[in-house]
DNA sequence: CATCTGGTTATTTTT
DNA sequence: TAACCAGATG
C-alpha cells in the first residue's frame, strides 16, 4: 500500500523552517534524525511518552507531524511494537495521511500498524472479532443512512405512527444522537424517549436494535456503541485490548463525541486484574459532572431506570467487590490526544467540545502542551484570525504567532447582492490567473452549499475551471449503493434491506404491492425476503407478469451466486451490473449526471481489485470508500467551510459574511451562545486556511428561498482587528449608476466597524443589533416588499453585466467549432442545443437546466 | 404499476 | 425558486 520508495521529502509539512536558530539546532543534532526540525514544543509533545498528554495544536502548527513523529519515536525507542499502538483519527483521509507520512519517516511500509485507523473502522474491526458476544455474526453488514431510514419506516408503520408527523428520518437522527451519547435503548432518559411518536420513540429504538441483530447488521453508531457494550459486558475481552495497546493516540480530539470518549476511557485504563468487575474499569468519577448533567437532568428524578447511573452501567453480573474497587484509581495508559478547541465545528453532530476542555479533569495529571507557532499564514491573516477567535469564552486559550512577514492585509469587500459578489470574485480569480497563480492554490469557502450555485454559474460563463469538494460521498451515491445492494444480496441472501433496495431497480414491474406480499410471506414463515420471493414464485398469488419477473430475478441471483465460485469478484460485479440491466438503465438515461454515474460504477469495480474477495470488499466498503481522486487539472476549489478543515490554500475567498447566513440564524436560534461560538470557530477555521491572502465578502441583498432580502454585515466583521484589515471596493460593483452610491453608504457603515469593536458602546450596539436580528426571524424576509421594487432596478443592472461577460469571452478570440442547433453535452447541465454563438462563447438551451452561457471548451458534441 | 401533480420545505456532514 | 416526496391519477 504505502510504498517505501516514496520521496522522503514529500510528507514534510509545508514550509516549516528548522525551528528557532542555534539552540534548537544544537539540540536537534543530539537526538535521533526524525526529531530534527521540530520546535521545542513539538519536540516535547513527541518525547513525553508517559502518562496522559494533551497537545493543543492550533491551526497550521504541525499537528500531524507531531502525531507521526511521536509514533516513530515510540517505535524507535522500543517502547512498543507497531501492533501495540492504537492510533485513531476521524476520517479515512487523515488515517491515510498518517500512514503515508509514517511510511516516509520510517522508510518502511506501515503494514505493521494494524490499529491505525478511524474510530469506526477500528471499532468495526474489534466488533467483527467478537461479533457473537453482541449477537452478531462476524460478517455483519454496516448499514448506511438510507437503509436505516427504510427499516425505521417499516417499524413506524408497524406501530401505526403517522410518518408524516413523525418522519423516519427524524427518528434516525434521534437514534444517532442517542448513540453518539453512548445511550443504548434502556439508557435513554424517559423524557427524551417519549418525545418522539407519541411516546413510542424509545420503544422503536429498542425494536430497531432487535431488528438489526436479526438482519445481522449494524449502523455507524453501533460500531462504537456495541463496542462499548462488548467491553462492559466482557471484562476479559476489554482486558485483552487494554493489555495490547501500550500507547493510544487520538487525532482531532475536539471532535470526539461521548461514545468515543467512553470508548477511549475504557481502553485507556490500565488492565484490571481478572475476576474484578466494571467498577475497577470505570471509576465512578467517569461520570463527570458534565455527563451527569447531560444525561440526568433531562429525565424525571423519579424514573425507575435511575438515569444517573446510566454511564456506569450495571454489569451483567453484580460486582463482587464493590467497596474496594471504588477507592482504587486505576492507572491511566499513555494516551496522547491532539486537537484544537478553536477548530471544533461539529458540535451539531454530537462532538463534545467539553471533552477537550475537560481533558485534565478526565485524565488527572495530564500534561498539556500548546503548539502556537504557526507555519502557514502570514502575519495579518493570523492576527485577524486570532483576534476574532479571542471573542469566544469557552476556550482553553492559545495565541498563534508566526515569524513570517505581515503580508497582505485581509480584505473585506461589500457588494450589492450575491450575484455581484460572485462577479467580483470571478474577476479577482481571473486576475490571479493572469498573474500566473496556479488555481489549485485558490479556494472559495462558503457557509452553506446553496451559495455555491452562484459561483458555479459565474465560473461556467467565465470558463474558469473549478471543482466542488464535498457533497455526497462516493459510497453515498445512489448508483453505488444500488450496485452494492446487488452484491450484498449475492453475498448474504438474508440481507433484506439490500434485496428490497434493488428488487425493482431497474424497473421490473415489481412495485409496492409485490414487495408487501413478500414481506407478509417472510414474516409469517420467519424467512428472509429473498427466500420468500423464491417461495412466492411457486404460488399463483402474483399476477403472471410480476410472477415471471420475480422468478427471473431469483434465478439470476442463483446463477450469480453459483458463478461466484468460479469468477473473480470484480468480474462478477461486472456481470451482475450488466445482466441485471442496471448499467443499461443509466446508459439509457439522458440526464446530465448519467455519464458520471456510469463512471462511478466503473470506479467501484476498479476499487474492488484492492480486496481479496467479495466478502472482504463488502466489509470495508462502507467504512473506507471516499472520494479522493479529483487531483486532476488546475482548478479553483469550491467547498463549505466545514469541508475545508485541515486544508490550506495560498488564496482563500470567504463570501457571504452576513448576519443570518454567517453566523447562521438557525444555529443562533437553536444553540444560542454556544452556537455563536461554534460559528465563530468556523470563521476562524476559514481564515486560517489561508497562507498568503484572505478575502472576505458580504452582500447587502441575498436571495433566500427564492425571495430577496436585505442583510446586515456579519458581526464577525466587527470582531476583526482594524489594523490587519483593509476595506476594498467591489470591483464588479463599480461603474453603475446608483450602485456606487449604495456602495459608499455601505462603506460608511464599514468605516466604523474597525474602530468600534473595542469601544465601550460596542457591546451595546452589538446587543441592539442582535436584538434586531433575533427578533427578525421573519424580518429576514420582511423587507421583501421594498426589494420587489428594487428588483426592476437590479434587472436593468443585469444588462451591462452580461455584456461584460461576453466581452471577456470574446477577448480569447478563437472561433467556435460548434454551429447553431448543434446538440451538445455539458458535465453539469446535461444535454441541450446551441442557440447562439459568440466567439468561443455559446448560449445553450439545456433540456433540464434552461438557457446558459457556456464557454465552448466545456461542452462536447452529443 | 408507472406517471403526474401539488404541497411542502428549505445549514453545516466523518463514519 | 426549486427540489423532493407523497398521494392521486391513468
């Protein structure tokens, strides 16, 4: 996998200089080679091997480097063998990155690090080994959200719950959040359990778990939660892992949820003696005030289930030695958590910032090391980001500093509306391009994905290459899941969810009625759906058409299963996709993304090659598949702030800094101050992605859900230090009558922002504004009327704008190879025909997307 | 059983 | 506005 032949230099982060002059260099020569170039704090983080360590690693301070070097250090010091180190990350990408860097550092393949991976993949691996102890078989299926929802829908129907009022999706989210908090069905506080489906929510959660066992399946949450249950109910198993892992390393600790925290806690205790119970393993103190408050406060004190003890679950067998167990504080393992509280942006998904804030409480005697030397951004950018994040209260506090030059100031640009914003950024991008900047060094980071559309439209007209990062992950795409469902059905005939998914895809005339019949049969005879299908085909319960169709399908699957013995799994996949008519279905589909879907299917089959057999492939696919590729050609990256975490670019554009959008009104409404702080961290993450240039934008008018509304510049703008910020004029905005005046008044407004944030009146002004903002849950749209009138105004403005776009296009001077009425295909918009030609600039009427202006190199003849 | 139509609802997203 | 889904229609 990781080739030892990789260039040794490749993995060295960025442009980190050899730290701090003579002293450091002298010391560096003293230690082993791999310690060279670490600054003193990094070095301390690497060399402090004993006891709990928390490394607070600010943005761009060499976090991954510390983590990998620490592993190298442990190995080279002979403190542990590779298989004795547990090293967890959140994403596959991070795990891959670590493997890669480690391989380079050690000059060796890292196959010997079997326990380096994501929480979920490691949890899943442990679970497969001991599957029978949690009522599963080791080849259990990992369900995706789709499967979960489908299953829950069935359960809701069985309970006669109106799924209009109580959507399955909502329950899926609820169950997921319970699992994130480490709560099994019996542990969910009664009040919460009753909050869904007329009090039946908790019951359905329990039934859902039972159904999962019958289906031999686990959802993502189970990979951790069932793991925790495994450990709690089987102390000997837990002990085995406690013994094995001499060192534990955790990446992105600020993103851990309660379940992950509990899992880590269990593993990080020194192994207890055999015969002792859970009380040893989980000291009562584990239920920290935070957890107790969270779990306990939400249920009635009088409930029989005693929610307070939830986290110290009663073991299956009563503790034989409770008294002595309590007083002992079991020794803690050598656990090292790396994270940055200022980059915690996944609170809404269950991450507990508190985990990192309370680290030294949870792990007494922990050593806390701060990495504050930033090797990424220039001075002004770093100062702006630091100043901004300093407005947060719930943080451990770090001050990033750099030895780099001040560089360019952060710019703030106001525009009339979001369209002008996109235009302004488009022009800046062209300017960058002209000045020889590689577009791979440029990113546009938005708060919400709907903002991307405007940029895409603009870039398409400009012919500016861009790529969208994020969006649905590879294995989440419908075509991939369909293909997987076929393979799952072949592999395990009892996988009802998979069979149900593809029974009528492509259309075979087997609709709801047929499926319902199969369900009835299956339930009555307690057999899987597939077997029910086989049986039903023998009866005359179905209409001849459906019956024949179903018989064919059953026979096909029988044939494929037989073929499995004599064919490689990749070949089998091709055969299945072909014979089932699935490939054909997409070939016939004329929509824009059909071609892409076919590509994805090919990619899926190709990726199967890396696995031994079908079984192995299916076990890992849901955990390991992610889109990665896309390295490809030079292009501007377009993504959300969330998906930008961990990345860096020379030039970063940050549009949409407006109240309501950023910070998001919804977050503010739902999470209050905590929500605001998380939004602010998001802003901090955005700014710190930039190496050399950070450019912020806000628009005065934005269309939200189809209606125009006036917006106020984001409060985060007021929180930027005036000294490091420059107000610039929107380039796209200059030159129109009317808008200049508006722009100027905007700037008046802005003029005050720099100096006002620190003035005494600032707080009050801010409060006023907030009140105005808070009270306008409808106010966001309220101004609409005043802007319907301005709509005609802006429409007249659109005239010159379009011409401008054409001028840019004309300047390229080439004549198009297309002619009027040509039928063409565009990657994004699909099929259409040419209605106008202007140099290399085409106007195309798309079948689906309507009329668009597109540069000819972006379309091909259809 | 497939297709059409109207009502509804709008972040962020590993695994 | 637009995209998605559920129920009514052919």
